[in-house]
């Protein structure tokens, strides 16, 4: 990596090589002056080896030539000329330059290989990191991590990933976002398309106009972009932005990462498709359950209505006024029941689709309970209904329509599952940072086996054919309470009967439980 | 049973069975009934100068909300909106745009007649200037800023009093949350909307003393409140 630094390093290498030769020349001079040792000139090989190992091939050759010339100039008769008198000396010198060049080359090769190995190791580490980061199922956070890592590895001002199409459209930038702003380069993918139409379009080196100084400052900043393609289609682009021209290694890294990112995008797309299919499948299951439950639950009131209306219309029997009144009351009563079932169906579809967003305001729970109890009086006429709310109950943040529905369903459920004359107690109080609302009855209670399925739609306990209302009411209640960030539960009271309780957080900022399809 | 005294009512609904039932009931009570099955027809029938309009929000050729604006631009006849239960937002929007009241389908004939009576009464006597409001033992003396319940003076805070006056001025009509906020706190209300319902609940506690009747203020879930002068019919 890094041309520029290499250039500086190699200039230094040549200078150092010459310096090393000078030092060795001085040392040989000192030795020659005092004693006579054979083959002292071989000391030059140390300088040449050093230059080859530390600075590479070029400095090694320079050192070899410089050594050859210095030796000839300073130490061979006639001294201070480049001519050689002795034939033996000629041979020794040729041997020397040959040895020097070969040794230098071998050492330099070794050095190059070591450098390449280190670079490959860095790249391998980078690719390993990228692969690990792309394992994150959240594509956004994966891409954020990858761009940041890549920016560090390439020493770039910024790295950007741009995706387009199929609901995955996004742009993730690490580093100086302004440098790669849309105004500067436009859409990278569009830009690649315009520069080179084929999917394998190569990276381009472009000048970026500073959007802030139109035409006046033309910054010499550069974008190097490679396309992301998956199954032959372009799905986006990966680009780096820097102040220097990217090396071949940079391009290789960018392309390798682009390939990995593209396959991660493909995986994300497949995951998305699988999720969509799962949602569809669940919706389908729900629909089947809905159909069977609805056809059962709607048929009962419809049968009453049709029978009563038919009775009134037939001419063979003369009904008394009281009988006629009973038929009419039945028709109205059952029609209103149908209306409540339809209301719950609509609520359930909102609960199941996860689109429930309670419109919360601060309400007085007592007023809400009074309203619901008052409105349901016709349903609870046969029961003894009692409300217990303390005077100091604080306001509670809730969606009035939804909690009205929850409480209505619980009271209707209690009234429907207990014999006439039973007591129903509606109570509210504060416990910690929650309001608790309870609906208790003194009926037969709930079988252990039914308890955990009570709040699931359409899964009424076996042998409860006589039960009124559908499995809808409690499922809707649970969905609405959970959308408020509360909980709903049922238990049998020790003194007999069932007790349904739900909580509502008093803190409005409480985040509602994620509304996921069930 | 001649209650209608010849008032002319325009029924805008595309459901034949509903139209038939409404027409029969209103006709037998002395109302003159016009019917329109689309928004276009409704605007044409305006030439007959109806005294009141019953408008279904789910018309085939128009967003009912747009039609309300068009009708309001052409006259002041009260509009009662008919809508499905789950459409609270539409109801509120309709009311805030100038509809006078609403009925949720399915509705009973008694409820329908009661709403029509209230709406027609208001056109004859706009009530806003009535200095004293009386109903079932509750007296709101607007001129003297005094409220008595069964002859006993009630001590209300300024906000509670303003709320009661706003509801009394619109007696038997639904008043949306937004209207109440505007009337009591003025157009620049701020955080008060969080507490509107709590203020109303406090006022109700002073007026109604526990869950026992009589009941004066009725909650219209998700829409607003109504001060009722007759005990609501429960069924």
C-alpha cells in the first residue's frame, strides 16, 4: 500500500546505500593503512546486503556499483584512477561485482516477499473482519462497521456504500460525509452507469467539484468507485474518497470487499423475502382460524335474528303483543351482539397487523370505568356489579377507545361465563409505577388447561360450547393492553371465580411492547 | 307523533335498506325527506333548502370529508354524520370541519330522532346567548357565573367552570376535544391537552357524585364530550 510513502522510503534507501558504501570505504581505508589483510574489500558486501534487506533491489544495485567504483578508485593501483593495471586484480574485481549483484538481488527478493506476505496478511485480516461484520443480520449496522473498517485500512477520507432498489435503498458513509455528499458526486451508481455502461465498469478517478464554491475551488479530491453486483445485476456501489491516487492494492481490496458486500446484500434480500413469506403464512393461518371462528360466532345471533323475523312474518299463528315484543327484542339484542363481534374482529385485525398506535391522553380511570359499566348495564342486568376505585387514583395515560374496549371485553366475558346472580367486581388501584385494573367474578373459574390459551384468538377451551362471545374478546384485550406497554393475566381466586387483571404504565414515555405479528 | 312539523331532511346514503328505514321513520313523524345516493346528488338536492342533512361518510363518489366542506360552503343547515365505529378520526375531522353531530352505525331510531331534535332546536334557537342554562336540577347562570346543583351552589375552579359553559352552550351536541381546548384555553393552548380529560373527570365528579345517576356529561370515546339534558337511553 501507499505509493507516496514508498517513494519517500526508496529515496531514503538510495541515500542510505551510498552512505553505507562511504562508511565501508573509510573503514577499509583505515584497515589498509595499518595492516595487510587479504580480501578486505569483501566488507563492501555488508553494505550491499544491508541496502538490499532494508531498502530493496534498487539501492542494492546502486550500492554494488558504488562499491565497485570506490574500491577501484581508492584501493587498486593505480590509485585514484578507474584503470586497472594487474590482470589478477581485474579478475577479482569482476568476481566481486558479480557476487555483489547476485547477493543484493537475493536479499532484495527476500525482502519483497516478506513485504508482500505482510501485506497479504493485512488484507486477509481485513477480509476476515469484513466477513465477520457482514454476518450481522442487521444490514445497516453491518455496512456501518465495514465502511469504518475499510476507511481505516485504506487511509481514506471517506468510504461510502450506496444501495439502490427493492426496499434496500440506502447510503452509508464512514468518515467525512460532506466530502462524498450527494451534491458532490451525485448518485454513485448512476455515475458509474454514465461513465461505463457495463456491469463490470471499472473504477474511475474523477475530480470532485466543491459544491460550495461553484467553479472557484476545484478541489483535487478523488472518488474511486467500484460497482456492487449480485447475480449480474448492479445493486449499488462502493467508493472511497481520498487525497491520493489509489494503488493497485487499494483497488484489489475495494473489489474484494465489494464482492462480499454484494453477497451480504443478496442474503439480506433473501431474508427479507423469507420474512415476508412468513408474515403471509401467519396471516393466512389467522385468516383460516378467523373464518372458522367467525362463521360459528356469527351464525348463532344470525340464527336468532332469522328465526325471530320469520316468526313475525308468518301468518298462521297470531302472536300476542308480549310475544311479538320478545321476538323484536331478540332481533335487536342479537344484532347488537353481532355489531360487537364485528368491532372486535376489526380490532383484532389491527392488533395482528401490528399497526396499533395507541393515541394516549391522560384520563381518569374511574370515569372510564363508570362509562363502560354504565354502557354495559343491559348486558349485566342479571349480575351484581360493583366498582371499587380509590379516591386518590392518579390520571393514567391511555387510549380511551382501546382501554374502553379492553374493559368492555373483560366485563362481557365475566357476564357471559357466570350464572345470573353472580357478582362481578371491577377494581382499579396503583401498584408501583403501574395502574392495575381487575375484573373479578365468583363463577366457576377457569380450568388449568384453558388458562394459557385463553388470550390466544379462537382457542377457546374444549367443552365450552355454551360460552358466549367468541375467543376474540380476550385476544383483542391482550393486544390492546400490550400495545400500551402493559400486561394482562388471569388467575383463579382462592374464594372461587376468575380474576382478570391488566396493567397500564403510569409513565407515558414507557415504550409499548413491540407490536409484532403473532 | 307529529314532531317533524314539516322540517325538510336530506338523507345522503347509498345503502337502500338504511335509506328506506330512515325515510319511513322520519316520514311517519312528519318530516319531509329527500334522498341522495351520491355526493353529486347531494349537492344538487341543496336547491330544495333542507333544514338538516344526514350524511353517510362512506359515499361511493366522494370522501365524505370533502363533501362536508362543499356543503358548508353552500349553507348553514346542520349536518349529522353517519359513520362506522372504527372511524373515530373521520368523525373528529368531520366535526371539526363543521358537522354538527354524529351517529355511529348501527344506530337505533330513538338515537337518530334525538340527534335530529337537538340539531333542529339549535337552528331555531342558537342558544349561545342564553344567560341561564337549566337541566334536571343543574343550573348554569352564565351571566352571574354561578352553578347550582339541586339548589346547592357548586364551587368550581375557573377551568371547570369554563368547561361546563362550553358544554352547556352546546348542550346535547358533541363537543370535540379540540373545540373544548379552543373554547377554554383559547387558540394558543399548549400542554393543557394532556390534562383536558382529567379536568373533565374532575368536573364530572363534582356534578355527578359517584357512578350513580343522574349523568350530565357523557364521554364520546375518541371524539369528545356531550352535556346531555335527557337521561341517555341504554339498551
